[in-house]
């Protein structure tokens, strides 16, 4: 198969439809064959940012021996304390102050 070369090779711009010499035409980043006056480089905003790598888990991990984790308790009043110990009732005494109301 023979292709046209040099002065006999022309191409049609995909944007404007004008005829250009094929050796002067350029391919855009999205696949259009355009004339030299229509070509522009790819905008940097269209390029994806590199995503940071996720931190890797330790192959053999052990809890800290100094932490006993006995300070945390979960209370519930549903059923028999499925989440933890059943909450026992307790009394609270609160005083705000005295109030005097006079009507005339």
C-alpha cells in the first residue's frame, strides 16, 4: 500500500476542517489530528494527582504490655447487659439555689 508523501500529503483538521500539510499537523492528547494553529498541550489540571500509598500493617503486631485496658466499661440497660455490665440505679442530689416570687 502506498502513502502520499511530501507535497502531495494533506490532512483535514478535526477541529476546523481546514486542509494542512500532513507533515505540519499534530496529534492532540485526546486523539485529534489538528493543524499547527489549533494544537495546544494538555492542561496540567487534567492530569491526575499521584495518590499516596497506604501505610502497611505490621506482619507481627502485639499490644503494648504496659496498657491493661481495664479502664473502659460499657453500660447498658437492654437485656442482661449484652454490651457490658448492666447499669445500676443511683441517686443524684442537685441544688440550684433559692427563688423568691412576690406578686403585687
